[in-house]
């Protein structure tokens, strides 16, 4: 297999988390940029990365990167790339997305049209045909231009990687699965510690934690656009899936606790946990924040409360934050991680965080407020480096 460059895109603020995931998969040549992580691998990394990356948005093949100040330059440099190495005669290759920031080439429709034409001309030369029906496997192409530097990518994922396949039909969550997984990884939670979300909604944070605790690859239940590509043999997909199935830790024993006052959200949470295959270790109950208590020591709370963005919700949310502060202070040995966009959270909560981290929930700027409690007694083979 040949060496190729892959790009895992991410929400701003999660690049280092994605990079660490890639390194944990065994890839060393990793470069971090804003919103993406580039790494050198081979074709086997395409199924492996798509199955296993919890915090990345998508995985792309990087076809090339060059400077272009004119449409003629964009055409010629695009045409010079080895598109035929990936796209066969019957391949479907839509230019499905383009973006341009601080660049002379700012017309996205023109950029898409020119890239499409350049790819067609290159494939005409190499495949010796004049017409492409585009009836076969799909190779979605993305054009990204930043400060006149063009990056051309082929999407290997298809739908975003946050689409795990366990969310019930029509069930939307206020936090993506990829961001929820990042909160778990940032907390350094271990299955030997109690974990709770007292504002769990449809259960995304706890379900992602359960999948991490059981070592379940997040992409196991879904399809990827590159599964149909000739360049990535079906045997590589089969091998990656078998390895992921074998890696599941069926013997781990832990309980995750979710509570909320909304019975409809709790019904969705239970259904989602069942679809994710973790309903035996995630427990949900109807409970208000002020009622949340635990006799356990050294537990962890990770939660995504309402932000008060909607008209008329501000006072209600501010009262909620005050209640959270009062309830959480009674858990004096616990650590808690709270993500919100509310500017006065710490004041309302009644305690300054030990650390906060800027993250984006969709396009909304939020902060992860981190409160570190005492660490539990160290156990063999476990590292609680917070």
C-alpha cells in the first residue's frame, strides 16, 4: 500500500484532541492546523480512522495544496493532480463544498465549476473517454482556499462522523456526539469513577462515555462513502470492522447516571442508549438538579445545561445555574465539567473554575468550565492526570 496524506477536520478547539486520537491509532506523522489535523498513512487508515475517531468531523484524502491567484492557475494546478489514482471511469465526483477566506478567488460557484472542469479534463486524458456518466461510487470533492492557498480534498466519510447511528429518528440534541466525546476525553474520566449528567437531556454525553468505557468504536453502526471505492479494498474494511468488534470490552463493569426533569427527553435517552448497545450500563431517572445527590466519592459530573439563548429563558437559566452551584458544592470530592455560552456562568454558579477552555458548540462560542476535585486513590494501570 502507498503512503497518502489524510486530513481529519474538527471543530475549532478540538484539534489537539483529534491529533491525540490519531496518534493513539498508531500514526506518528501528525500536523495540527486550525480546524484540521493532517497525517501520513496508507489506505488501511481510511476505514480505521472512520471507525475509531470520536472527535473528528470527517476524514479526507488530501489530493494537493498549492497557491492560486487566478482561475487559470486554479485550473492548471488542479488538473496536474493524480485524480485518476482515486476516481474510476464510472466515478461520481461532485464538488459538493467550497470555502474561501481572505483570497483573490472568492467566487465559490466559479471555483467549484473550474475545479470540476479540471478534474474532468484530467480523467479524460487518463481514462481515454470523453463522457462521464458518473453512475458509480461517489468521490465528494471539497475546495478550501485560505489566503490564496488552495487545498483539494476527497471526503471519505460521507455524512459527518457525529452521525453514529444510535440517535432515534427525529431526535435532535443540543450537543453533537463528537463534542460530547471530547468532553469525556478532556475530563480524563475512567470507568472506575462514578460519572453523572444531572441535565442529561437525550443522553448524548453519557452514551459517548459508555462507548469510551466499553471501547466501542463510534463508527461501527454506520456506512461510509469510501466503502465503495476501488482504491480501498473491501478486505480492509472487513479487517478494520473485525478488529473493532474484538476490541470491545464486554467485561468492564460500571454505571453511568443520567437525570433530567423532562420525561420525553428521558424516553429518548433510554431509546438512544439501547440503540447504542450500552443500555445495561447507563441509567436514567426523572430528577431535578437540586435533588441530585450521591454517597459516592471522587465522582465526575459532565453536563451541557441550557444556555439561555432563547427569548424569555435567561432568568430561568440563571436560576438553574444558581441551583447547580448549590447542589454541586455538597459533592465536595467530585470533579465537574460544565459547558455553556453564558458569559456570567461562574458568577451565577458561585465558584470560579480551576480552568476553562474555549470550544465551539456548532457555531456558538462556549466555554468548558473545569472544577477539579481530589483524585481517588491511585490504582494500578490507571492514570488520573487531570
